[in-house]
C-alpha cells in the first residue's frame, strides 16, 4: 500500500511547459508599447539619434547578457545559482528584448545590402531559430528544475507516477484517457522527423483537452484536481520518453546551426559598431 505522502508527492517533472513567465510577457508588452509611443511622439530621422542610439546599445547589451545561460548550463560550479529553467526564461527574454530594441535602432534602414542590413537580417534569423529551438526543447524530458533527464530517469519517474495513479484507480475518468494516450504508435521512435514530433505534440494536446473535458464536472474536488495534475505530467513525460531519441537528434542538429549563427551575429555587430565610429556609417 502506498502511503499518503507518496500519493500526494509532487512529480519531478513540470506540469506545464511554460515558455515564459507572465512577468516577462508583461515587461515585453510594456516595452513594445513604449517604443510605439516613442516612434509616434518623438520620431527620429536616423539610428544615430539619441533614443535610437541608446536603444541600440541596450539591445546589444541584452543580447550579450542572454549568453549567461550557456555558462550556467555548462559550468558545474554554477549549478547552485538557481534552477536552469529560470535561466532559460531569462535567456529567451533577453533575446526577445534585445531583438526588439535593435529593430527599433535599425528602423530607418532603407535597404539590406549593407552592413547594417545584414546585421538586422541576422538578428531576425537568430530569433526565429531560437523559437524553433525552444519548440524542439519542449520535447526533451526535464526535471522541475529544468535539468535534462536521461531514459532511465524518465522510466523511473513514469513508474512512480503510475503507482500514484494506480492508488487512485477508482477515478476511471482520469485513468482511461491517460492509458489510452501514453503509448506512441510508431515503429522506430528514434527515426521520427520534425513533422512526426509535431503530430505527437498535437496528439498529446488532444488527450489533455479530453482529460480537461472529463474533469470539468469535478473541478471543485481537490483530490481529483491533484490526480489530474499528476496524470497530465505522466502524459507529457510518456510522450517525451517515446520521442526522446528523435528530439535529441534534431535538437543537436539545430544547435549546429544556431550557435555559429549567434557568433556571426556578434561579429556583424562588432563590425557595425566599428564602422560607425571609424567611418561614420549610419
């Protein structure tokens, strides 16, 4: 028999895959609104004017600070400095904020066939690549702290969640949809393409929707709500286990493209700054 503490224990996987906390969205929306007002009531003729100039430097600083996440992820001595998922959120926020400020700074670019044009195009490509990488990252199983889990860790966690759900097996309205959607119906999960991963994402989203529909009539029951949360975690984790090999392979290939691109962007930015101060480029 499972003890009450075991039954009510929180799973080690995140219940929801949050791209950014609400506070970051609030800041980004407020900054975007401020830029719109700035353009409306204090328009400038060149990126070298006061406001655009300051925002250009702020954007560069933001896109430099975002790389602290890479240090936190690779340096073991920094693992005590907060959960990795919080650093990832900060990384995404700084990247979006930097791209927004740099875009405002480059708003007056008339064509893309110069250094400034190449720079802003590279910013756009890096941001779009980051969105795609973040989507791939959502398929990789992680602990609640955001650290990557291997196959053995995932199997152990799934077994623990299965015991918790089995202890409450009387709630068939939860166990039926969970059991129905936990197995990935493919012959070779490691060979899945990005399109197959997207289909799996859609399949799990549909399963979660059906689960929410079944539980709508019992929304006020705390026991059912807790079990539903665990069931949702098991659905997501089971799907990520089945797609782990393919997602890891695709994510590794994505990093081969994204990382060099960030260094290219850094190089173009340095050249842009150098040209501005040495040759007076605008």
